[in-house]
C-alpha cells in the first residue's frame, strides 16, 4: 500500500535550502531566501517549535532571523551554534531560547527589529500532522563570526560540518578547496585543493578523517591534507565506466546495535542526462577500511540530498524532481516512497532525533523525516512502526507447523512413522 501524501508542516515566505533539528530540544531550524536579487523575496533563518498536539506533530514559528541580502544555502548545528553558509562566507550564529516566563512586556519584536512569533497557517489538510500554531516563546540570535570560505567566481560555500565535539569546523566550496577552522575561535588551520571543481558534500569520520565528494568524479578520504584513499564504488561493477557517474553526497552513520561501529554511505548519480535515464546508486562502505560492502540502485530520479537517522537504521533520499524516499541502511532496500512530494528539487532533509524529546515527538511512529525544497515547503514524512513477532512465538509457530506436517503425512501415508 502506498504511503499517504506527506503533511505540510510549514510554509516559508521564501525558497528553503536547508533544515536542521536540535538534538535535545523540540526545535527545527530551516533557512533559505531569494539572495541578493531585488525580487522582493526575503532571506532568513526560521526557528520552529515542534510538539505533539492531538496526536499530530505540529510546528510553531518562534522567530524569524533576517539575513539581509544573503540566502542561507548550507547549515551545520552544534548545540546552540549555527554555521550558516551564505554566498562565499560562513556566518557563525548563537541562539538562545526563552520561555514565556522569561519575558516582560514583550511587544513581539526583539532589539534587532526582527520579526517575532506569528501564526503561519492552520491545520494541514493532509491529516497526518503538520499544523502550525502561534507561540509566545522568544529566540534571540547573536552573530559571532563571519569568515570567507570560497574564492571562486561562483562565490558559494557548498558544504559545512562540525566534528563530533564541535572543536573543528570544515567547509568546502565551489573552488574545490577544503578549509579547516578551529572552533570557536574560527582560526583557519588548514587549506588545500581537494577537488578540481566544486565540492558537493563533506562527511567527518573517526580520528577527524574527512570524506569529500566532488564534481570531478572523485570521493576522497583525507587525514588533514594527506590523501588516505580514493573511493571506487564501481570496482566490483565492471560494466560501469569511471566517468559515467559522479558522487553527489556522503554521510557517516552509526551501525544499529553495534557500539562504536561506523558505516559510510555515498550516492552516485549519472554525469550526463539521457532520454532513458540510468539508475542512481547507493553504496555502503566500511567506516574504517573504506571498502565497499554493498551497492544497490535507488531509482532513475536524480538524487539531490541524503540524510541518516541517529541510530543508523534509516537513510533519507531527496530527488531533483521532488520525490522523497526512506531506505533501510542495513540492506539499502526502499521502505517508503512518495513521488513528487515537493513540486521541485528537494534541497535538504533531516530525521527527528532519537533523543528522549525526539521520541516524544515521534509518538507511535518509528521514524519521522523533514524535507525542504525550493517550493518553500517543509514536509513531514512519517514511518509507521513495523510490527514484529516475539522470538518465542515464531518458534512456537514453527513447531506447530512441523507437527501439522507430520500428522498430514501420517494420514496420507499410513505407517509413515
């Protein structure tokens, strides 16, 4: 049975390019904008409160942070710190959330003159959750640093990531350079040419190893500025030429029920558009040896973004045609799919965290994925909890089946026993 259409959790007044979820708070942060063009489309970072209301996951706009003429294209989150990629720079923002009891005489605007909370929309007609309510909490945003992270003619930071303890920030841009920054001082510690052309994605693994996916058909593992290895996803698929596919995304993920183990996941998309498009591919790699463990096709729609759940159980995929899919990370098999969930390219997605607060938001569902797109919508994808039978019941059913088979054979062939 096909899943129901995803609920529209939120609609912004500008195109959305990125979304992140706070690991400990019921808070979603999404951002985008129209850029520097004088089209009247604003640029901003929106803070959304997530909560369960009547068994439905709902969103409330807490705060709209104006980013002037800069659209936020990429974003990384470390506790209450945001690293926002805006044009050729990375802007470091710190936010704080205050409840209604901390307010006194609020007029709906903070000291910077940015818009305060306001009601965005009523209940979603999709019926799966996704209504937006008004809230009275306040978010304050402080700008800490701004550093230039790309020096190409296109002037665009393509990717940004924090390491596990937020002591290091890594950025990659359209100029192909990887730049490492100490955090929170934002002192640049390393800069080197990682790819000939744009860096599409970055993943940080154990021992601060950095994986970069570039438009030059390469996916590389780096230890500082030393190349550890180059990945070859098609080495066991001799029928696929090296230059037929390029790497689009890379992410490290935990291994469910195996403490400390990691897997690397990459997405490969066709380099050229064809009338009959070839499939895209998902590859799972060993997180230490970087050897390919499994590769599977994941449909002919070109993949635009990749996300992993905290436990490493699920993979989320968005496409340039607006479709959204969820795969099981272990087998790479597709579990959920909605064709054209958005009207245009899916730009980013994030799973609800699997913390205590995140599980409260999930309710009776096993997982929930938020997707954003250029159509200005943030949509909610719910994965129902899969039913499973206890081991003892399976053993009992097997024993009963064996006994029934023996009795049938005895009736059909007297003297069988």
